C-alpha cells in the first residue's frame, strides 16, 4: 500500500512539473491535425453531422423509433460524446509508437502522450458542442437546471477515456495488432452504447450488454444534462463513476511502472 501511495504522489508531481510540456504537445497536435486542411476545425463537426444525417434518415424514415427529443438532436448528442471517446482512444493507441525519438531518448512522464491525445479530442468536442447549442435553439429544446451537473458528466467521461487510453497506448506499444483491432472494437462498441437509440427500446441479452456498458450511462448523462431527457438508470451512472476512477488508478499505475521498458519496445 505504501508503494502504491508513493507511485501516486510521484505521478501527480510529475504531471504538475511537466504541465507546460503537456500544453505544448496538445497545441502541436492540434496544429498538425488541421494544418493544410481547407475546412480546419470544421472537420470536428463534419463526421458527426454526416452520421446524424444518415442515421436520421434510417431511424425517422426507414425504421422510425420514438425518442424524447427530435431524433437529429438525440443522435447528434450521442455521436458527439461517442466521438470524444473514440477519437481519444484511437489517437492514444498510436501516441507512444508514433513518437519513437521522444520515447526512447528524452525523459519525461510518458503519460503526456495519451493525455495530450485526449485533450486534442476534447477541443474537437468543444467545437461540436457549439453546433449542438444551435440545434437546441432550432428545435426549441432549452436546457434545464440539470445542466449544472454537466461538469460531473464530462469528468466521468474523461476519467473513463483516460483509463482506456492509457491501456491501449501500452498495449499497442507491445503488440501493434492492437491499432487494427481497435477500429473493429470501437465500431461494435458504438452500436452497444445507446449512441443512436434509447436503451428503453431494447430487450433481452442485447439490453443487458448495453446497460452494463460504461459508455451508456455516460451518454445518457449528456442527454440528461443538456437536453433534459430523464436518465434511464442514475445508479448505473454512479457505478460507472466509481469504476472509472478505479480503472484510471489501476491503468495509470500500470503505465507508470512499465514506462521504463518502453524504449526497448518502441
């Protein structure tokens, strides 16, 4: 227990000491992502818009479903939250293997790489939220007092994302197959995360899988705080918050203790 506490203190101290480096990496990655692109930050909302249009056609024309708010708004909210998670995990996976010179030759806490990838995706999420505000005005959906709890939802979301990001970053460093399998996993994971439909519409085994999925209460949390949609299972959100914190603690300590072997496997 004493060793664990010493590790936690060292991890937090290093992040504070190297906070300027985290900022530099984040701004560098943002500039690299949108450098020499015609649309610039518009790419942050392009895919959620296209997916919202496609799924709106499917679930309002081909196979209509009932949602508590207009379906385009329901879907865009879920897709924006999902994209923050998926893009963070995707870029975290290659964050170590994509910087071999820095990982093998210079000392600093390597957690900065996946954390920087998450912060870049958080900036994209902020841009996407501006469009969501415009859609809420268009559809006449005003936020309720529940919006005061939005920071809690974002914190739980980032905690879970950081935990998964650290795990896939290490896994992809040792086994490069991870980045290829990750795309398949993320695609399947999205369809069992209540991104596109309410969990109340499902039953049987699929419903159980969706409800035990940590991303389901997180996405429900966004719809509750932003759109005023009643949360399907508040207890599930509380359980997800606790498990996310424990998972982040475990993954961060695991990452910290193994980072001295990264240079041998880069």
